[in-house]
C-alpha cells in the first residue's frame, strides 16, 4: 500500500479563478487513488501479471485476517464475512458519523465516477503501456521508500531498494522491472516504507481512525505521515507545480485498478462494510509496521 499527498509548491504565481477551478476539479477526480489498499477476491499464488514492479514476497497476517499483496493490495480471507460477529473497533473511532458520511461518499464516487472513467482508460490503453507507467511511478517513488528504511534503521532493505532502483533506472528508465525476480539479501515490504510506518516503528500509535474524502481510510498517525512523505516525493520538487501535480495524479489514476475492487468486495463480504474497511485497514497497517 504505498502513500503521499500531491505536491504543492509554495510561492507559485497567481492564477485566474477559472484555472484554479479547473485544476481543483482534476485533483478531486484523481485524488481517490491515494492511499487506499485494494481488496480483491482470492487470486492464484502466482498471478500472470503481478501488479508491483518493485517488491517481492509479502508478509501475511494470522488466518482469518488479511493477506498483503504487492502494490498495497489485500486479499480477503474466507472468514472476512464474519466481521459482523468480530469485536468492535481495534482503533478509537470518535469521528464515526463524519467517517461514515465520507465512506459512503467515496463509495458512490468510486463506483459511479471513477470506475467508468478507469474502464474507459483500460479500453483505449494497451496493457503494456499501463504496466510501464506503473513501473515508472513505482520506481520514481524510490526516495520515499529509501529514506524511510534509513529512518527505521533498516539498512539492508535500503540497500535492496537502491539496487533495484539503480538497475531499473539505468536499463529502462524505470519503465520495465528488470530487477524483478532477482534474489535479494533480505525481503522488503511489498508496498514499501512510508513515514506513517516509520512513526509506527518509533512506537507511535494510530491515534484515532479517520476517513478522508477521495483519499479514504487513514488514522491520525498516517495523516501526519502523508505530510512527511511530501518531502521525499520527487514530484514535490518539480516546477511548475501544475505539471508536478497533474503528472503524479495521472500516474496514480493509471494504478486505480488496484483500488476499485475495494468497495465492491467489502460491500458483498460483510454485513457492515464500514467496519470491514476499518478493520482491514488497521490490520494492514499493523502488518506493515510489524514487518
């Protein structure tokens, strides 16, 4: 589940009101790709086209929970539909009315706006191009993973990240995962390291649960982590800011196929999809921090 906010450059020249409205509309359409781990039906052990171009084996939770897969994807277990009998929240949820409102808002937005738009993109764009753009974007976010591995004193993992980045960049500018399948000295987290995970490894708890419009589930800790991730996101330093923002959001939109199955599967797998989402997200983030 890699996660950062769109880069905003302070001190940008003034723009007309019409330009600002157009930029905001584009941002709202594409921001939904942020930070949401996808829940997909059970998949074969060796899928023909693994969604991640950077990571290898994934950590797993206890049976009956969630299995983490590349690109922040989560595979539901057979017992995911038992959430209605599971204990209540594993995280404080004092903003539940707010969170439920935005959960249902995101649900409608994903199913009736984002899904048709992404299906049209898939229809007109060859799979090789979409895969290459995914690889390029994952490779471009190397600084975020590398720096957070250093901050967590995971120097071997940082070395693996650097090696893969070097190989993929020098051979294909990151559009092909040349380093895929290469044996590494240590396994790395399949969705990469972010500042929210770093704060968790430093002993900082989730705080409270929060759902953001378009972005989706988060916590107080992970919200702060997203702000920190801006400074390791290379797009943050691209000028002008309009180019940086539109480029990153377009690349995230290209990876939307890893997000769209989320609501459909949870809606059919649990009596209360909101609770299922909350528990799946917290389990997923806890697994990332532990591993």
